[in-house]
C-alpha cells in the first residue's frame, strides 16, 4: 500500500487527520500488530494521537514501535514541520 496520505499528514499536517484516519480505517493495511491501532482509531477518530499514528506507521513499515523508534521518528517529524530540508529524507530512511 502507498502511504502518501499518512506520510503527508505526519510530515506536513496535510491532509487533515480525520481524512487520514477514515482512509486507514477503510483500507486497514495489514501488518503484524496493526489491529490494535485500528481498534483505537475506530474508537477515537480524529482524537487519535499523533504518537499513535507514528507508531502505526512504524508497524506498517515492519519496524518495532518501541519508545526509541517512536521518539526518534517524532523528533524527525518535528524538524520536518519546522521546514528542515533534511528531515523528509531521514523520515523515509527510518522507515526503509
């Protein structure tokens, strides 16, 4: 599955979170450990935290959604939102 919507939201804040969550709940990309994220998103909708979306993105990339990986990706995303030109590439590298 392509992750442009989720990646776009995480990197720039666009599209809107509710659109991203609706799409994820419709398509539900398969990955070990992802089901609990979808259940939480179903219950919380747009109130789902960005950290949850970061952890889900790691899981969907086949990575561990442990504290170290989530924190590292969160920090990269914060830099991306401050227009750090290196951050999008670091984000993609962290997920590959």
